[in-house]
């Protein structure tokens, strides 16, 4: 036996005062009484046993000295050689991914079961063993570093909360191996349900012990859910849904789609065993908001029966037509469902905010700020010089990649006349004639966008072609800057970069006083950093709507300490992870589970010495001191 | 002014005297009518006239009606002799305050009440024998000398021996009367025999037993040397909770035996601990006596 702290032997010197006090103690306290006649009656009946009477004080001294010696030895922290040879280093990886939310009974989840297993490992730790805990959900992290202190480990284990994210088992195992380092008796213990990729391969690793959690359970899940605005229809949108049946039996369910609380569609589904159902829905609505997909399924993992997406709202676009009268232009704008139409004969002093001004023939010089549609210009402006007319221009080349020319073909359109323009600055030619004269072009100015169509609408058949309303619709969409065409719904665990240039007030962009916050669906918040108008959020560890917001310090609300919260953007996050939703076991119980069990109850020698010491002092108290306590 | 007989004590004495008169209306201790007929004022009966009788006591009304010479007889009033037997053994100096102090205050107070009622009072200080005497006296004026006597008393002698005291006490040439025993009654030979002798010689024993709370509830445990302050004997003991419990039971039985003795022979008995002031103790006695009558 060896001693960690041999200097503690000096505490044995306390035996000297104990012996001195013992000698002093046997000189009895003298108590005067008025009469001893009553005491005689008690003690004359019971004569003390002489041997015990003689030895009792000596035995008391011996018990006290034994108590002191046991304490002294405990302070020296004795240990055996085998303790050093067999010391272990365990790193327990606790899976707290979304699949661990699955219920194993009415109350407990798979994570609760995993914690119970881990607690058993902690309780079995031997003295000098070290253990660390790593959480493997969404983002692997060391919950508790290497320590042998069981209370610390248990407290740290209690802080592990289940996430909705995927199991990052590879990263967790890498982290684990770094913690184990080259320790001779190092072992990684994975406490997981195995709902992740390549679980069977990882089971084969020699340095890993698997503790499988949970039992086989059927599950139906939404594995994909996205929505986007239609590229063709200004008020249309498309929904992508994938539903999978993770069971060995066929299943029936119903999929319900809701937009901002209103039912959009209900689809009955029949899914084969291990079946997959996939569909894209075309719907129309100018409204935006939260699009919710719900499965009517009662399984052990309700989380993946719901998915969310954000549908951008289509806002009305004010259009002011400045013309002496052109029925084609009037009708084409009125045909657009999102246009709020107005007419004027004379040019306005300024362009309405967020709107578009369409000038026909007479163009103000210089051009006003804002988004402009110029049709059939007859005079020069600050952006172009006017030239002569082009007779019978035939469109020979058009920019197919430009969003302004989507679904537009002008090569067969009869256009008897157009105006030749010489653009002064940078511009994009969308359509040009055989003579390389631009007929349709776009100009991006710092103070607004401009689209110029030089064709004479009064002649030719362009206004009668389907291309004409499409051109106008494309132009209006271009002016609207196509915001939110696709607001991607992220899978849990994802890290996303969000552009906030258009959502944040210009005065706040780059301002140091801007305090951007990310609010999770479960109410947590964390600060966000803004760089060049973009911010990075994630890893997203909860399903639901994540909100980006800032505090408006320019407004003070009475009776409130914090300024009001201004929401900037929303991001939908769903599990949509087939590996997490598949609750059927992927790994078998390990055969070497007994290696985790440690002997002797996991207590050091000093602990047993102290227990023995207190047993002795308890005996001494029972025999000698108890009667002094009334 | 002494410590035990201060001005407050004297005020309380007067108060107690008034209370006792109110309660007994002239029937306490003295002012008792004896069976002896004589020169009192209260009519008793008639007897025939014999030559030589005093003519003043002839009942002339009866002679006029019945023509018989009958002599009126009157009941003679007699003062009571009160003997206070005060225990001065060392056991009486035990406690805080000492039992002896309270015993002397009670003795003084009783004496004052008796003297105020025109009775005669004597005090006998005893331990294993008679230590000191204060002879019979009469009149309130003697109370100061009595208090001086009590104040000068010191605990002395060895263990209490009530039998020895009573034996010498009854052989004194004196009238019978009230014998008030103020003691803790820690007589190794038993208190009963002494009181029996008193009763047999037509004394009327009254017992005032005093004890200290520390005697009824010992506050020590463990290994100790028990020292008897009367005898000086030392005994090594290991006192346990169980022993304490047994002790309390024995002590309670002892107090109960005193009460039972007095009750069975119709004697007055007052058992009190030293935390009760003397005036409360006496008031209790007066009330008890008033109720009994």
C-alpha cells in the first residue's frame, strides 16, 4: 500500500492530548448533594460488574485512539498498486439529437433513458478513474471535462437538454478520441439510439463501447418541406412535401396544409412499408406567412409530424402611368393582379415610394429618381440621346438569362417602328435588332432602376402578343427586386447566412448601436453579429420559427425597461432528417458491456476508513456518551 | 437589616397577619376555647350552688322562676402554644436560595402571625439533636428578638434525626400545643417515628417540607463523585438517564409518603420547593387551612 500524502501521519500526534484528556477525565467531577439516601436505593440494588467497570474507561480510550488512527490514515490517502495500473479514462457520448425525444413510455424519452445509463456508469467509477461527458446532438460539445468527481459529472449530465438537431456522431467521436488521447485504458462509450448515418460501421471500432437506447418504434415523418413563390404567376406559390413511412408495415395518414392559420389543402396518404410519398403543390395567394404541414399520426416522435415554411407575401405595387392615352398600356398594367393603377397626363414631381412610374412618349429630362418604365421615348434625357427611327426592326438577339426576359420571345413579333437610342452610361441590352440597335434595355442607377422599350406600341402587334404582359410582369417583378422568392426552410443543425440589407433600416446598417438578436422557438435568445448587412445564424437546434430582431432604442415605452423589439426576418426550421426519424434500431447491444462495470462501489480507500472511523466513534458515543444527552 | 429579614419581608409579615385574621376570623391558632371552664365571658352551663361559691355567678332569674340556686358557668379562653421545630442540618443549606433561608423566613412569619393572635411561640432549632432554643414568648413586641435568633442560626450538626429531637422535646415541662416541623425530612431513619411520638403525646404536628428543584431534577450525568453534604461521604457513580429516571420516581414517592402520612393522621402538610417565596407558601397554607375548616 502507498500513501499519496504521507505528511498527514503527523496528525497521529493528536493521540498525546487524547491520552492527557483521558487521564484528566478519570478524575471524576464532584457533585455535592443534600442527601445520598435516594441514590443508595438505586445503586445498592445494582452492583456494577467489576471487570467491565475496570476496563470500560480503557476501552473508551482505545476506541478514541482507533478513531484518530483511522482518520490519520484516511488523510494520508492510501492506495493500492492495482489502482494505478487499472485506472480508466471513460468518455461518454450522450446522444441528445432529435430522435432522442422519442418516448419510451408515457413520460420518459430516450434521452432520459440515456441519462439513466450514464448515471449508472458514473456510479460505477472507481477511485482515480476519469470520465468526461460529450453531448452529440446538433453541435458536439464537451459537457464535462475529464474528472473523477461524481457529483460534478452528475450535475453536468443533468444540464444536457435534448435538441431537435441531427446526431453529429463523427464529430463527437473525434472529440472523444482527442480526450482519451493515448490513455492505456481509455474507452469511448456511445449512449445513443443509433439514429444516424453509418452507425453500423462505427459499432465495429475497437475503442468504442455502444450502449443502445430505446426500442423499435414505427414512425411517419415529413422529410422535406419547402415553399417558394411561382416564377410565372405573381401570386402563385409551390409547395414541396415529402412524407416517409419508417415502418415495416403500410400506414395511412392525412397531410394537412395551412397558410397563416387557414387550411390550404388536406391530402389523405397511403404509405407502403418503408414507403415514400413526394409531391409539389401549386397554389395561389398573395398572402404570406407561416405555412404549416401537419401529419395526423400518433407515433412516439411527434416532432417530425409537423413542418413549417415561410411564404413571402406579395405586396401591391403602385404604378403611375403618365401618358396622353394608350389603351394597351392601361390594360396591361390593369391585368397584373398586384398592381395598384393610377393615371396622369403630366409628369409627377416625384415617384411614389415603393412604386413605379411608366412614361409613354414624353419623358421628363432629367429623369426623376425611382423605378421607371419608359415606353416609346420621343426625347433625349440625361440617360440617353435620341436618334432617328428604325424601320421594321427584327429582334435578332435577346438576353435569355435576364429575369426581365423570362418566358419572353420577341423574334417573331412584328414591330414596324422603333426609336434608335444611344445610352450614355452602363446598361443591359435585353433585346436588339439585326442592326445591333437596342430595342429593350435596362439601366441600373444608384437612385433607381429604369427599363426602356423603344418600340412604337401604336403600330405592330407587340401589344397583342402574350409576350407583352409577360414583359411588363417581369419588369414589375424586377422592380420589386424579387424579394423572398424562396425563403428556404432549414433542417435542424443547419447554419444559415441571412442577408438583411433590405430588411434593416439604412440608418441602422453599420451602426454600432444596432443590437441584433436571434430568438429561438423555445424562447431563448442570443446576440447576432452583422457584417456587410448579412448575419450568420445557427446551428439551429430547435424546430419552429427562428426570428431575427433588434431593439429599437429610438422608442421608449413607459413602464418597460427594454425598448420594443422589431422583428426583421423569420426562418423556418424542421427536423426533415430521415436518419433521425427512423426509430428502428440500427445497432445491436454490445457484448462487452461488462467492461463498464467497476468494482468496490467506486469509493477510494480513505472513504471506507472514514466510514469505519465514524462507526467506531458512534460505538464509543453509544457506550459512553449517549447517556449524557438528555 | 439582614438579608433574609429585610423591610420587604416585614411588610409582607403584616400583610400575612391581616390575611390570616380575615380568613380565620379569630380562630387561628390562639383564641381557641379550651374545655376548661373558668372566668371567660361565654356561657357554658349551670351547676348547683354549694356553699362557698361566689354569689356573683348565681343565676337570679332561675332562682326567681324555679326557686333553685344554680350557678352559671362560663367557658374559659386559653392561648395556644406554638412550637416551631426548625431543621438546621447541613442538608438545609443546599440549593439556591438555600432551603435554610426559606425555612427561617417561614418560621419568622408563622411566629409573627401567632404572636399577633396573642398566642405563645417557641422555636427549637435541631439537627441530629436540639441545637438551640428560643423559649416561649408572647406579644408582637418579641418578634424582633425572635428574628435576631433565627438570623443567628447556622446549619450545624450531622444528619437529621427527628426521633432524637422529638424524644428530648416531649420530655420538657411544657403545655401541649401546635408543633410545626419545618424541614426537608431527609432523616435516614425515617420521619414517621418522630411525628408519631409527637402525636402520641398530644401535640398537633404540622409539617412544612422544603426541597430544592435540583433535588427533584438532578442536573448531572456520567461519571461523578457524589458527596453527601451532611455526612461528607463520597460515592463514585456512573449516572445514566435511566438512573435519573429512577431517582425522580423515588424522590416523588418520598414526597408522596410525607403527604400520605399527614393525610392519614389529619395533620397539616405543606410541601414546597425553594423557588416559591415564603409569602406565597404561607398564603397557600392559610387558604388550605381556611378551606379545610
